[in-house]
């Protein structure tokens, strides 16, 4: 069973780079990417990843605040 990973970053180039780098890894599946804290919280209500790569500086809610909310 592959590891489910989600990325939360407001820079599309970063998200694209992470997706491309991990596309060769059969054991890691990027299930979602989010560009804001609100999108992340809405997405986590639907499906939770095994690993979340979380940007600290998001446009609406800081990554530090989000880490406290989702932990």
C-alpha cells in the first residue's frame, strides 16, 4: 500500500516540483495539494494523508497555526 502524501503550499512551482520529484516513487502517492489553509482544512475533512508537507507562510492561516489545529 503506497504512502498517501498531501502538499500545502501557495507556490505552484514548489508543488509542481514536489509532485514531479515524487512521481518516480511507486510507494508514495500525492493524493492532494492545497494552496491555502482553508483549502487544506476542507480537504482534510474529506481525506487524510499519511504525511503532510506544510508551508509555514500561507496567505490566510500560518502553517504553525494549522499544525496546532490539525494535530
